[in-house]
């Protein structure tokens, strides 16, 4: 505890008087604030700091455990003894903080200081049954119901319904050509046979 004694005028102690500290009080925490002058009687024992506005007069053979400070006047001493008090140092209070548990709920991401979390750059979804056409090098066309843009020589297709769309037919009807060829061979063979069996005139 800190004790501050204040007086508006003077502080005067009797001869052979003493200031005693009890119940663990320490001289380092005792202060005397005097509004004018202070006078300590001879052969007395005084404890700690005197802060006087004008003057301080200390009688003969006085023991002061502390200091005598006068603001506007002189400090008069006569065969006196000043000692520095030895006070117990109180260790500073410390605060201990215990980190609580960390709970991560599904669908949430927790990033701690000093760590880096990298998510996947892209996500690719492939629809089952969607045809894939691969052309020349660096050309890829994927029909998945969305617009796909590839690199150089890229074909972009945006069908709205794959099940109802047919690719355009190209080239000739092979079956028709085969049938015409067979008929031509048959007629040619028949003509050759008829020429052989015809009588000469």
C-alpha cells in the first residue's frame, strides 16, 4: 500500500519521537507533503520522503530513512543521518492465456496465421454419354452442353440438347452406288451372252 500524508501548513515532530511501520508497510511507499515548512525534533527517527514547499529544519542526531526535499527554501541539517530504505520488490503480475480448442464445421475453411491454403484452380465436370471429337494437334472439341473454346484450330459448339441434335451427313449414298454397279454388270453380261447366241446372216 502507498501512504501519502498531506498538511496545508507545517509539519513538526517532537524530540525523541519516531515513525513506526507496522503490518507490512514499507518506507518506500510513505510520503509527507507539507504546505509550508517541516521541522523534525532532535534525536527523533523519521521515515521516508518529506516534500516541503518552503524549508526543512532537522534537529541534532535525527535519523531519516528517506529524503528531505524543499522546493523554495533551504534544508538545514545538524549531525543527522540519512539512510536509503530497503524495500521488498513486488514481482509484476503476469497474465497467462490458454488457447481454447479450435472447431471446424463442415463446409468452412479456417486459415491460421503463417499458413497458406491453395484451392484447386479449376473444376471439370464430364457428363456421361457426351461425345468427344478429337481433331488435329492442339484442337479439341467437347460437347457437354456448354460452350467450350480450345486453343488454335478450335471448333466451338454450343448445342442446347445433345439427345435431339444429329450431326450433319456428309459424302455419297454408298448403297445406291453399289446397286447401280451390280445392275450395270448384269446388263453387260446379258448383252454379251445374247451376241454370242445370235445366228450369223
